[in-house]
């Protein structure tokens, strides 16, 4: 099978990293995979652009993108790139790739390839404008021929909001265990990163954006630190809220006990060093950071939103708390930090759960099964 992945740009963020890892798994299973990137990326540590991949020269903030909703010249590039690839499946991976993929499918309505959308989050969080919802329901989703949801909860919302009648499937997010297998032991990681073994350590990993609510993480940490004065927190990630968060940390008197570590290509040592992962999002699917941390035996305390209940088992691999209950989040974090036996038990079960359900090889096979289903339905009408 020939698969064409379509993502925004070669950056190391969730959707792009997953598409990159999925492509690798599909190749190892004997299939041809290439990637179209909609926009170039000039930041640090980009994803590798492999032979056969194409980086289109779109401009995210062009006037046409704002006024017309898409750039016709860029759409022509997208169509040409798809034609050149001669795929069986084109998979769009969120954000503007959905719009451009659907418009390309409309222009190439007679082409034999099929368009699959990978949904990673609750659409109700993003599509708050009724006009935008109408546009996607009437102009975009009629051209999508199959939808994969990384969470059953978010998939159900996509089906409800856009009235999908084409094939859908829940396939959870996956992670590649190979880069994590080189993670140091906790003692070595802490020595390397300069933190003593007796300090309770909580970790945030994610984009510093409103959706991920890093401000909530800081307030939760302040509550934890009030009872555990030696506690430390690390925040891995970059984003538009970085300066505000540093100011917030100063206002909460946390500046001496929190590290803003920015984006890190190799997260394994930081996960290995921590005691607990804390996810404070207002909306999420099944974030890879939870799976990666679980694989390294770390429990998670997360908000009960989106698909997080599908990757954290309450009381077995971690804890789920209402996002508005910051005291409850802090209480669960303290439960993990205060009891070595609880922490080890949760961590051991988290690793088993991740290995059994979320490795990229197992996920890749399920994607292939769904691609075949979409192709078969298009061919037979059943």
C-alpha cells in the first residue's frame, strides 16, 4: 500500500511526531510511505525530511489564508504533490491539513486515492464559531472518507458534531519505545540533571499554550509545595505563554524551585528523573507524554478531559481529577509523592498498560486494517 501523510510542518510537536513514527512503523511492515509538509519550519531541531518527502512553501499568515480561508496557489501545490505520489491513502493529521486535504479531494474527486482524517482532540474545544462549524460540516467533512480518533470520546464528538456517515475507528495514540529504552536509571538521571534523590519532583511536558493550562500546573505545584517544601517542578516545552508563566512563578514564590527547560528533543532523562507526570489540560486526546512516561514506569495525575481516561486507569496507573479541582489535583500529586509503595505500584502497572496497548507497531497494524476498510467500502459501496 502507498500512504501519503499530510502534516503542517516538520516540527517536533504531537501530531507531527506521531505521523513520523507511524510512517516508520508502516515502512517496517512493508508499505511505502511519504510525507507532505504544508509549511516550512525554521525552528530548532526539526523533524528529519526523508527522501520522497516534500516541504511545500506555504505561508501560514498570508493574506489569502486569512481572507479566503486557503491559498489557491498552495492548494495547487498540494494537488500536484498528491498526484506525484500516486497514493492509495492520504492521511491528514489535524489543523489546516484537514481543510487542504478536503479541498484537494474535491478537486481530484475522480482520483483513486482515499482521504483519511486523524482526529486528535475534541472539536468542540476548537470549533466554537457556528459559521466555522457549518463550513466544516458542509464543505470539508463530506470529502473525508474515513476518520480515525485517538480517543473514543473525541471520536464520538466528531461524529456528532459533523454528522459523519463514512467509516470511523478508534485507534489510540501510540509511542515508539526504542528512544526510551536508552533512558538512564533514576539515580543516574538525577545526578546528571543536578537534583538530589530526596527531592520530590513533578513534571510537566507539553506546549505552553492555553489548551494545556500550564498556569494551572503552577498553581497545583504551589499547593503541593506548601505541604512538601523540598518539592521541585520541571516544565518541558515551549510556546507563547513562556514569559507569562515565569512571571506567574515569581508571583507564587516558586522561582527557586521550578525549572523552565524549554523544548527537549530527548525527554527520556527528564522522565526518568521525575516522580510523577502532571497533565493539567482543558482539552486533550491521548497525549504521547502520558504513554512515554508510563513506559518508563511513572504514574500520572491528569485532568479528566478528552481521552485521558482512556490512557490513565484511575487508581491503577495514576489518577484522574476534574480540571476545575486544583486542590484535588494537588492532593493526588501529594498521594503519589508521599508514598513510595503507591508510587512504585502505580508506575509498574502504568508500564504494563502502555506496553500492552500503545506501542507504535501495534497501532500501525490497526491503521492498515482501517485503510483497507476505507478502500474496500469505496470499491464496493458497503
